[in-house]
């Protein structure tokens, strides 16, 4: 049943919409808006990890770039929400384009750790040398212009806007991974040397994918700034990289809907389990071990077979 | 001359596996390289194919030096490699495997599929199957068919019959025999019955050097004349 849904873009989008509407109205729209934005982050991250086979330990850098790009534009230049989001996306993509020239030439552990190191540098820059622009440890409190019913100060509007953004990202990324380009990414994941011997310059394809991933994650960062009406160093903190890795593993790496399921499951656990158990991270750790050793396909990986 | 290998030295770390190997190949020839396990046959093929950088010597293909060139450039120059391990892109369908090979050679998908189906009509029914579900023989045929897309000038084939059932080996030999007049090939093979049926020339490799080159058809057709040297 689920695999049929996955194959049809309309059914996929309808299912995601209905489930998030039900979840949002049954609990709290602002909270579920956070969940939705996190799902966009996981989709962007998983484009590299699940689809291309490159694990990054430093994708919070691009979330931070998007968040600060959006926040700084709104704070220092002009508080238009759409322009601010666009700046966030472009900054995420531009940073990925710049760093990707070096990072994409590495692979495996070197790729993961180089990303982490760059994330540390970025977090430090945001905290100290660039504090006049970023607000340092205090961050930036943001205000966005309203245009009639387009009001980002209204949590219901933000919910629907972010839900629309998620649907758009799902649609675009699904089309992308199902295209011949997506087939190539899957092949690079399986055996890059052999793809090269078919005549492909794999660096170019990996580099472009890295930029697209940076742009999507930057988009999630920009939406976070808009949703929270502030941005601070928690949005670029390297220690939070584990969250997105865990979410991708839990949902099922390499599938767009897996990223959505994983993102939602992770946020649900981290938001609700924490209310009942003080050391909830311990259970998250045990769950991570279980997914890493026994349930490698993740929740969606098994659900799609039903 | 299509391929010229001169004084090739190849090392794995400090261990040298090829010692000044030279070989030449004219257009339209099918040359077999025979030898025991560990003699250096696959290392030779991998070095010609660009997977390994030689420690010394040169590889010239179609008038251009290709040793040390990026792998994708070697492939686009018209040289294709069929791997020993018969590993295809298992997560992709057969059609997607073909599509992947067709794009860089700028061959249309239909034409590329026709090329593969032409050498093995049964492949037509397997186009939408995941490649990891294919049998060893079907994988080998897919790999050979995929390598033929874009009409390469030279095909390097590593142990095409290894690990296959006798009936499939016969089919692979027939496919290679049918290709023989149309494309130049270097085939590494331990099955001497296959060699005797296909080869125009045979290089016998022993401990990283060519110990003998067999050129006369009568000797090639009778493996007993060189099996003692393996």
C-alpha cells in the first residue's frame, strides 16, 4: 500500500498534507511547524547521505548559513520575509559552492570530518568575529513585514507556508532523484570508480548535488529564522549534527518520504519524550543502536513493503 | 597500431607485479592473455584501462598516451573494460544500467537497448528487473552489452567465463566470437578451450612478464602446446 503511495506524487503529497494537518491541529501548530522545517532539513541532508552515499557531520553549517542569511538580511537590510528567505537559500547554496570545491574531492571519513571542521569554523565565526552582524551569543531578534493575510507573525500562516514549502521540496527532490541524474547518484553511491569508467566526471555531479543539498538545508535554516523570529548560534551548533543523521537513519536513508518520516519521528521523540524522561537522550541512543544494527532500512524502509 | 604497451612496470606498494611488459595490438585483433592466478594478468588489464597508474612504461591507445589520464577520459577515448567480478549496478534496473552507459556516449536509449538485446535477445524481458536479481551469465552479458554501447574501439575483458555454468560459457564464447570481426579485444582468460576458439594471438604471462607470444593458428588451436607453461 505504502509503496503505491510513494510511486504517485499526488498521493504522496496528499498523505503528507493530511497527516501534518491532523498532527498540527491535534497538538500545536507552532510545534508541528518546527517538525515540518526539520523534515526539509533532513531531506536536504539525505540527498547527500542516502542518495549519494556521502555522510556529512557538518550540515548544521548550511542550516546556519540559511538562518543567518535570512536573519541578517531582515535585521540589517530590509525585513521582507520572501527576500530574506531567498537570501538564506542563496547563502546556503553559495557557501556549499565555495566549500564544495574542496570538500567534494574527499570521501568517507575525510568527507564527514572535513564538514564537521568547517561547521566548527562557521560556528566560531558567527559567535565571535562576526558578532556585529550575527549578534554573537545573543543572536538577532527578527521582525518581518506583513502584506495583508501574508503575515509571518501569525503562527497559522507560518504553519501553512512551511507545509507548502515542504510539499514543494518533496515534489522537486522526488523528481530529481527519479530523473537520470538521480540514477547516476545511486550509481555513484554503489561504485564511483565504475561510474567514472563509463565516462562520467563524477566530481561535477557530486559537486552540483552538494550545492543543491546546501540550498535545501539553507531553505530550512531560513524558514527556522522566520518561524522563530530570531536566529542565534544554536542554529549553527556542530553538536546538533547528530539530530539530522539520526532522523535520516530512523526514517530510512535514501527515500524522500523516509526523510519526512524520520524527521517527524525524531522531533516527536525529542519533544514529547523529554516531558516524561529527564535523560531522554539515553533512549534515543539505544534506538540509534537498534536502527544501525538491526533496522538498517529505517521506519519507511519497512513500512513501504506493507 | 591501436594499442601499444611499452616496458610497463606496475607495483602494489613495494611489491612489483609487472616487470617491463610490452604488448601491441592491431585493429580487429582478438588477443588473449593467459597465465596462472597471480601472474599479473588482471593488473595488466587494469593498468591499460586506467584503474592503476604504472610505476614505469607507457600505454598508447589510438595514437594518444593514456597512462595517468583520468579514468573518465580513458573511457571516452573509446576503450571499455568488462570487469572480472561481474558486478553491475545492482540497485538499478537493467534498463537504467544501459541508460547510464548510453548517456556519456551520446547514444539514444532505444539504440543502446537494441545493442544489448542484439547480443542476447532474452535481455528484452529483463529490462525492468533489478540488475542484482540477474544470474551470473546474464550479468556478464549485460556488462559486455553495456560496454559495446557507443561502438568503442577496444574492449578489455577480464575472465569472461570465470564462475559460470558450462552452458552459459558456451553462450558467452558465441557472443565473443560474433563480436570478433567487429571490435578489437584483449581477453584475460584461464579457460584454454575458450582461448583456443577465440584468439588470434596469445600472450603467456608468468610472474609479471610475458614468457611467450604465440602467433601461429595451429599452436593456438591446440592448448596442449602451451598449457605446461602456465
